[in-house]
C-alpha cells in the first residue's frame, strides 16, 4: 500500500500556483480517502499535439502533474490525437483550421519525448483519445450530445461573441468540449488539470461524469505563463502569454546558453512569477529571495539562479548549467563574440542599406521603427563601434557584425549584397 503524506500537506503543495479549483473541499476529502485506502488518485491532463515543440509555458502544467506523481498518484498524459483533428475553439473568434491525422501524428513524434523531460516516463500512463473516440458509434455520439444544452455552450466567451457578431459556429466545434469531457469518462479521472483557458472544457467533463455513473472530477487550472517580454505594472505582471508566434518563449530543447540568455532578459520583477510557477524552491526559500531582492541584491544574480535551475532540469546536469552561466558571463557581460553568430544575407538594389532595415531583417529587432529607436538610444554596434546616427548606411558588398543591447547582447553577421 502506498504511503501518502497527510492530506493537508498534499493540499498545500498541490494548490500552490493554482488559479481555479473546483472544489477544494472535495479535493481534500478525496486525498484523505486515497490516503486511507492506499489507492492513488487518477490525474489526467490532455494535450492536443498541434505543434511539435514545447516551451516552458507548457511546463507550468506539467510541473503540477509531476507534483501529483511524486506524491504517489497516477498521472495520465493524454495525447489528444483525435480531438486535435476536430480543433479546439478555445479563444478563437473565427473557425480554427482543422488538421489532418498526418499533421497531428507528425507533431506528436517529439511531443511526448519533451514531456518526459518533466514527467517520470516509467510512472506515467500514456494514452491517446483515438482509442475510444475513433470507435464511438453515432448512437453514442448522440447520447453524449444529449447531455449538454446549446445555451450552456453559448456561455463560452468565444462562442457567445461569435454568435453576437453573427459569425459562423460549426456543429463540430460544439463537439470539442463534449469529446474532451468524455475523455474524463473513458479514463475515470479523479482530477483534471489544464490551463486557465481550458476551464470551460474541464468543467464539461465534471458535469457529464455523473451522467455516466461516475463521481465528478476535481478541476484545477494553472496560469498561462507570460512571455519573456512581460512587464510589472501596478503590482501585476502584464504581457502576452508565452508562445513561439510572439517570439517570447524559452523552448524546452533550446541550447543551454540560449535558455540562460533568455532568462536574463526577463524583467527583474517578473522573474519571481517564473520562480513561483516553475521552481522547485519552497515557499520559504522564495520569500527569502524576495527579501534579498528588496534589500538590494543584484537582480541579475537572482535571475541566474532561475536560469541554472531551469537548465539543470531540462539538460540533466548542474555542470551544463554552470557552463552556460560561464559562457553568458564571458560573451554577454563582456566583449566576447559568440561562436554561433548567425549570418544573414540582405539583398539591396541601392548602393547602401539602412541600418534599421538590416537589424530588422537579421531578426535583432521586431521592426525598423524599433531598430531606429535603438540606434538613437546608443544600443547598437556595427563592427564593435557604437552607432547613434539613425540614418546610418551599410555599404553593399561588405560584411558587418551587428550587436544590439548592452545588458543582454544579441549578435548577427549581415552581408549586404
């Protein structure tokens, strides 16, 4: 019989960083019953493999799964290979493009490997919802649909907004939350985890389980981690969620030095958001770090602590983390040029190329406007010489080393052709 910690101790750990919890008293009671019987809870989290790569924003939820796992409960990593083809309408003001089975399978190839950088593969129950949804008969689909009203579906902000705007809502989109809810029935889950944007879908599972003769699952949501460009405003973190499309992400499989550099670019105050959601440090340790920061400790030192912890976790070695820290100090805090600087060729029909255009094409800034401002602020070097003339021109036929930033430097070679 597994030896579970006291229910209150488990509850304190599992609720850290959680946004929604339906219902805390039920979770406490179920944890106590589990401890008394020696039967682990079945904890489910589903992921639709729409993209092949994960970033540390995904790790927030997986870290919560790992906590359940380390407490002795059964964690189910559900690959939504069927629901990914339906398409989750969450957050969509228009119809989400549908994926083919081949596209989903391609994205899933590296998905689980990356997930097991956080989860214990040997202790994880890996499932695919095509196991039961591919074989569901029309009569079973009709029965499932009969368990939810259209008015309940329209309570979702995305559906409700599209309905109000006279935008189309297709019937298969209504099926998505029902199918996700049925996953909980098929797996007999006690707890389902998801991001805050998944709350409606998770509650559908809780709603329909009793209609299939099961206890309603406890629903827990974790925050959507803000990207590396987030800021602290009025005591709260403000910014877009972490995503590859916004280019504000830290990938799980990125090289250690890249991960270290990106952590060091995080706002000095926002870094504690990352600690709270991803660090293994205790609440007391985090409180001590915040006190040190308030007393004047260099925020770069605090960010470096998080960077080391992150790299050690995802690259499996404290030595690798220290190498990344040393490389960062050598390159980005000194005058060294990295060994892996990208080279970009920029064609032009003119005899010269505007510096802001070169910075934008090289990916060192997001726009020529940002490049122009950065030059004027003294944040750009060309061949190791600072440039402050916003109209500076690069000659065609030459190769230049461009650098932007001072505290966190980024480099590129640009060949003007």
